[in-house]
C-alpha cells in the first residue's frame, strides 16, 4: 500500500483503530511533530478526540544526523540505542552535547507552537500515539517513556509504516500497535507516500489553532 499523503494515512489508521478498538470515546491523540500531526489530526477528527503534541527530537549520530542513536524530549531522561552507540563507538561527550542541543531545539519548538505539558490531562487515559512512520523507533520509545512518566493508561501506537524489526522492538513499550504497512525491505518512511513533502512548524501551528484541536 502506498499512501497518497499523510491525510490519507491518518484515514487508513482511523479505519484500523475502529476495527480493533471499540471503546475510544475517552482516548486522546498524541502526535509527534511535524509529520505526525497531519496524520493524528485525521484520527482526532474522525473519532472526535482531543489532540496534543509531544515534541521529541532524534539524537543524530556523528557525521550522520539522519541516523538516530536515540531520542529526547525537552525534559526527562533520553532514550539511547546502546547497541548502535557501542557499534559506532560514539563518545559520551558527543552524546551529552547532542542531548543538550536537541533539548534546546525541543523547548524552542514547544514555545513556538504554544505547547504546555499538563500531566493531569494524560493521567489514566488511553493514549493513541501517532507519527507518520517509524524509521528507527527511537521517537516512539521516547514517547512511551514520557507518557508513562505522566501516568498514562493504555498506550496505543498508530503509525502507517515501519520495518518488521522496529515494530517488534516497539511492541515492548505499547499495549497495542496498529501499523498497516510492515515491511522487511523498509528503507525510509517516504517510500510509502506519493506526497511526502516537508511539514513546517507554521503549518502545524495553523492546524493546532483549528477546530480539530479543541479540547473536549
């Protein structure tokens, strides 16, 4: 399956969620900016659920920023891929600096988007974590870690595409995983979309200000 765009992917995920979950009335959608917001907005719209954003930044490997060796939010302990870090022989000083830099970026994005994390909104709730695809799974693992710290209830991961290995690893962190496209030959998230244009913060901000994101 190739998704037309992130909106189409969100609609497909909503269908899968409806088939697997009969009781989502009190759930909330937590989307990962930026691309995950467009996907999550469709789920929130279809199920009439509130949507929140959780800013998570990948920790890039030395000389290869696209290769994630972990992930961090603006607070809490980061998630680190210990095996990859050891395999690449990444210095601890590099990791510390990368975490600081990415936390700073996360805080700046939260400020721009007007995001304020309020733990009481997540306590005991069924939470649907949404992104536009999983490359390494580090972002999804970080999201689960943070939401558990905030006292969440059942955690459901809903993503359009991922590799078999990443999905199996991510299942450890979630009560349920919905993923229509699980492939052994996964190369990149973009291979599953006809339109995978970059999503800018301004577009996310406009979407947040729409009626889709009104709390219920």
